[in-house]
C-alpha cells in the first residue's frame, strides 16, 4: 500500500521471504547515471511479474536488476541528496523526487518503509538560483564591478570581479590579506572608512561609502562600495560581503561640473553678467541676483517676458524677437546683441546667449541662458571706429601735406629753375654770371627734398643711433624753421630702435605743433635715462592751449602721440595752459630683455 501526504508518498513494503517478491509489495526503481524512483503498484494481480509500466522505456531492462539488488541487501538508504531521482506520472511526464527506504523487522518478516517527496518546486528554485548566480557572475566579470567576501573567523578573504583592478593590483596580490587593501586606501579617507565599517557592524545596517584608493603607479581612483555584515547565532559577525564600482570618471566629470559652476559664479560675481530662465507657458522670467550689476538695483527678480521686451531699444527689438522666433529643435541655441533700458533710465548694451527646450511636438517650453554687459566693449568698438576714421583722416592729411610740399614748394621751385635754364640756353653769354646762382637754387631744392625725406623716414636713427639721430634732426629742423632748439641728452646706454622711433615721432609732432601755435622761436628738448626708463621732455614758453578742447577736436596730433607711447608701454603727460607755455613729458620703460643686454655691456 501507499499513502501520500502533502506531496510525500509513504510506502510500506512487506516480505516474509525476500526471494518471493511476487507475493509482496515492491518498489520499482532503476539506477543508471541517475536513480529513478517510481510509484508503487498496489494491484496484487499485477505482481506476478515485475511491472515496468510506470518507468520510462529506456530504463526497463535495468529496473529489475536494481530491484533485486535492493531487496537482497535491505538497509536504510536516503536517496536524492547527490543523485537525480525521478518519478513517472500517469500522463507520462517525469518529476524529480527524494526518497528514503528503511527495512523494518516484523513478526511477518522484513518490511521496507519508504518516503517519497515531490521536489519539483525546489528543483525549479535551485535552477533559478543557479541561473541568477551565473548571470551575476557574468555581470561582475564583464562590467566594472568588484566584490569581496571576508570570512571574519578564519581570516580568509575572497576577492572577485574587478576588485583587484580597482585597487591597481593583480589577483594574487588581492588574495593575500586586508593589509594591502588598507595600504591602498587614501590616507585622508582611511579613518572615515574604518568608522563607517564599525557603524555598519554595530547597527547591522548596510555600508555605503565613497573613498579614494592610490594605485602603485601613484594615480588616484574613486570607489563606491556597498556591503553588509552577516552574523552567527550568537550575534557575532562572521562574514562581510560587498561590492564596489570604480567611479573615477564620474567623479572627474562631477568635479569638472563643480569647477565650471564655480568659475561661472566667480565670473558672474566679478563681471557684469547674469543668468536667466524663461518659462514659456507662464511667460515668467527668473533672473539671477547678479542682474543688479547690469540693469540696476531696482530690477525685479521675476517678471513677464513681454515686459522685458518692452524695455529693449525700439531699434533692436525686431532683431531680439526674430532671434527668439528662430529657436527650433534643430537650432536650439541663439545669440543676440541689443540695448536694454536699465533702472536708471539709460540704455545698456548686452549680449544674450540662450538655449531652448522643446516638447515632443517641437513646442518651445523653456529657455535658459546668460546675459553679459558689453557696454564697455561697445564703447571701445566705437572708440576704435573713431580712431580708424581719424587714422584714415591722418593718412589723407599726410598725403595732402606731402602733395602741397611737393607741388607748392619743390615743384614750383623746380619749374622756376627750369625756366631760368631755358633762358640761359637762349643767352649763353650769361652762363658764367648765373651759374653760381643756379647751383645755389639746386642745392636748396636738394636740401629741402632731403629734409622732407628725413621727416617721412628716420634714416638717421638707423645709421647714427637714436640720440645722435634726434639731435641731428633738431638742428636741421631748427635751421629750416628759423628757430632755436636747445637739445640736451643724458643717456649713457643704447636706446632700442622701437623706443627711439616712438620718441622721434612724438618729438616731430610736438615741434611741428609748437612752430604753428606757440608763437615763440625757442624750444627745449631733453632725453634722459632714470630708473630703467628713458624720458623725453619738449617744452616752450609760448601761448599754450586747452588740452581738453584739443582732445575733443578733429586734429590727430595728441591722439597719435598717445597711441605711439601706449604701444611701447609708456606714459605721456601734457602740461599746458593758455599763455603759460607747454611741456610734454614722455616716459618709456626699457624692455626686460634689453635691460639684461644693457647690464651685460
């Protein structure tokens, strides 16, 4: 007979004579690579011959031999721990079982009791667990995850996955002890990590920490670790298991983002710029606190976008609106320069750069961006444009002056010389008496052409040196203009050509202006060296002039002098008042490389 309780079959098998198995209950079983346990047949009429109807066809021949062996040596036999045992259902399907057979001595002989358990669900669970473990193993080995399993009782430590690579070590190094691990942990993070481990052990909570490790090559890497202690029945921790992942690249990106945000904050705080965010559906614009540096202290933090548009200069408003309209999923960024009215009523030049964000239908939802005050830049551009116009005017004035000098003076005198030579050709008898006069006129014209050339090209500075060249030019200029120039120099060292040319052009401009406007015929020129600087001073006791008015005028004299001095990192000071004379003082530092050269001489 057999009884089934909660998935367990209880079999009672009696045998007064072990050889007369046809008259007793029996179990049909087979053991090939696996031991197959099959349900008992309780139909005595079918026991005249061994019944193999419940056994898979492939095991029928061996079934009888194993049954005979079992009854010839009846003993307790747990079956299923290391073997795969199967039962066969009436519908022909197999199912895994566990069985335990035990002989029992009775007055009628030996009875064999057996317990059969259907372990289908357990086998399925074991298969699922094995599959999950295999998937975990593959994930750990193919990814960047490393893990550890520390046996706290035996001191045996198991590292798996990418654990050794995360520490900059080889697998054999990570399998030794925890000492190597703690040597790798950054000294600034070591105590914090140990404290976190103590807290996790005492509170029985999960460990979750980020810390740095130093590889043997000296590079620093970041790890994020999670783990948990496991405890024995007495409450003592016996194992520590966990996993870690290398987050170095993530930390670098995070640090770069923080650095970028910090630089932005510093730029916004020290410069004139602010950020904004426009919620298009609500039409609300939110601006950062730095807006007050650009637009004024009374500007609100929140306002309607349309209200802001109305503060834009009317001439710039169409461009601003067109830029917003041009934002699209394919072209989400835009930039526009415009003027906007500040809280003081004046207009400020700004550059606005923004990016739009859209929904799945391409509708604009949000715009974020930056606004920078470029008023100073615009003023500089306007000044540069004005300077360019003045330089063009200067070129035209220079050309006109050269043209006048050549046409009104040199050319006229050459024409007169030509006429006199023509007259002399018609009266050869006068050659002897007029030759000296004609020679004198020719020399004067040649001298004036040479002086004009020297004004345009400072060849003497190249051939004679800066100080001697300037002194020679002052003498020639004074003679031509019928004026006295008192020149004095105290320069013990050589002046670099670029500084010398700057001083020469400033001197030319100053003396030409003085001849025209000062009303005097005496001038003082001095070149001196003080504290690694060369100083040029040009002064007169003439009428003087209004410096502010002259700077606002159309003339380029003062502007050209200032620009030339600026290009050599020098400074120029002009002291002049009406009827109190004029003094121009230029100071230019020697370049560091030239100073070294001069010191070595």
